[in-house]
């Protein structure tokens, strides 16, 4: 089974908030294969150079599209030429397959940036026998990002103008790259079982719930895993003291070091609440800002690291200045600090408006940092609410998206925090959870086999 994973970003090469395309060459020194591909974008042909890292990772190089500081845009907004960039990327994937003589059984696409690939295989590349046994799977990581563009960009796609209709890739007067994938891929996955059900409803469907309902027989949910090599308190090179679920003593030293790094007069007896991730309204940052006084009044420390919307950069920085000594905000991404927050915090806050999967809560549990999360998407699939009578559970959940629900949930967590034996038991519960890729990978293999059979 030959699987080609087509993705605009992949750790460790590029990730939102982390490494960007222009640093791939400097940081990883990929090899120039000498292979070039001509990629049609509208009435122009752009040459892409194929680079490789090892025998299984390939990159398409075109500096005018990808030699930039950020992946998809800046805090001020998306790049104006994103349509052309990812038309080039999507067609470039198929042209690279042919040039490298890689004939995949499955092309596994991810999000809107590769949403055109399945549609190209069903249209422009349909007569090409090279792909006659290639099936496609598209994974929706976040339905809130769909790749919407002006209809004036339609000629760039090379697709028949007739596809710009409500049954095709038209979406409220715009071109929708993600919709292209949803209507044409052989199978669709979402990144958690709960999210695959939520997106069939108007609240979470972002206007595509009707399309997904039509394809519901082809839709399934598979939770993402985390890299247990990178995220492991037994071996983590960034944290002050290594520890495990059988000996959690080192976690306190990690907390003390984190407090020392972030605050002038730290008190290790008070709870530390950490947040790591994209700074956007989806992540519940508005609820956090509304709840600041309540959090600070408990004596808790709040540490936030991330990058996202300029408005949240400004408001969070102002809040950190106002509550200096209790709140520390780092705008941007620092891998070492992220690891220290996961290890040194007591509570991991993730009050998302919606959350397709979420990795932060799984990483936090790996480090014995207890998640306080909203019961939605993958958060509901991975965090079990604490049951005080029997000591079961791995975190604390709330349902209503409002300040009161968030603050009440935090209070529940802090009431358990002061009971050290119960809190330590909760830490061990969380650390014993298995969120490695093993189980999810097996589910994907079964899904790929199903997709291959569809072509036989």
C-alpha cells in the first residue's frame, strides 16, 4: 500500500505558529533531486523544483509562493495570493508524482490547501492512466478554515467554469477549496469522532453541513495522536526535572523553574494555569479575557504563549502589563517555553468555542497537567470529567460557552487542587492515558484499505 500524504505543513518541517517554509531549507538542508515540474496556474506555467529529505519526504520549491515569514498570512490577514499559491501546490503534487514516478494507491489530503487535489483527479487528470487506481481521502482538521476566494480566481484553477455552481465549488458567491475536496474525495475524515458528528449540524458546519450530510456515509472520525518521542516527561530536554506517572516528584521542580522564568516573586503553592496555542476567538480567548479578574483573585498564575490575531496580541499584552506578577504572556512561539508550560503548570486551560481535535489537552495530560476544557469536539473525546466520589477522571469539563461556566469549572479544579492526595491521584490518572498514534494509525490503515477497494 503506497500512501502519499499531501499536506501544507508537517512537523518538524513546518507548522502553524512554528517553523515556516522559508526556514525549511536552512534548518533541514533538503536535497535538490534535480527534478523540475511545470505547473499550470491559469494561463501561465510555473516551474517547481523538487527537494527531498530522506527517501519519503518531498518538497516543492517556488520562492515567490513559499519564501515567506508565515505560512498562510500575517496577523493582519491572509496573503492576497493564497489561491494561486495552493493551486500551484495542489497541481504540483500531482505533477511531482508523475515526475518522480510515484504511483500512490492513496493520496491523503489535508484541509483546504490540498482540497483541489481530489477534484483535479476527477476532472483534469481523469484521462491520465497514471492515476487510474489512485483513491483520495481528505481530512478536515478545522472546518472554520475553508479557503474562500473571489470567483475571479476561477480561471487560475484550470477547472471548467461550469463547476462554479452550488453543487460544485461555489459557496455563497465564492470559490471554496475545501468544498472541492469534500464533494470529490472518495472518503472524508474529521479529527475526532465527536467532531465528525458536530459538523453535520448548523452550529459547527460553517455552511458546509448540507454537503457533509450528503457525504455522511463516507465520513468518519479518527482522533489525532501526539508524538510520544517529543512529548515525554521522562526524556524531555527542555524541562528542569524529568518525571513519570510512577514518580511525579520532578513536576514540582518544573513548576518552580517555570515560575522563576516568568515571575519576579513566585509562590509555588499557588496554582499555575497554562495556555499554549493559537490566539484566536475559536480558542475561547474572549472568555479568558472576561475571566481575568476571577482567575487573578484566586491567587493563581496565568501563563500564555501563542500567536494569532493581532487583536488578541494587543489585549493579552495589555492584560499582562496590568496584572504584572500574576500573568505572563509570550506572543510568538518558543518550543522550549511550550514544553516548560506543559510540565510546570498545574492546570491547562482550553475553553474552545469549538475544537475539532485539540492536541494541547493530550500533551498536557501526558505531563500530568490537568485540563480544564469546554465539552466540545475532540476535547469531549479525550478528557473525562473528574468524579470526586470515586476519584475517576482526567480533567474538568464545562458545556455552556460563557464566563460563568468557565469560572465555575476552574473553581471546581482549584477545590481539588488544594487537596494534595486527590490532586496527585488525578495527575496519575491523566498521565496513564494513551494518546500515541498507535490506535489511530491502525484506524487509518483500515480506512485506506476501504478506499483502495473502491477502485477495484
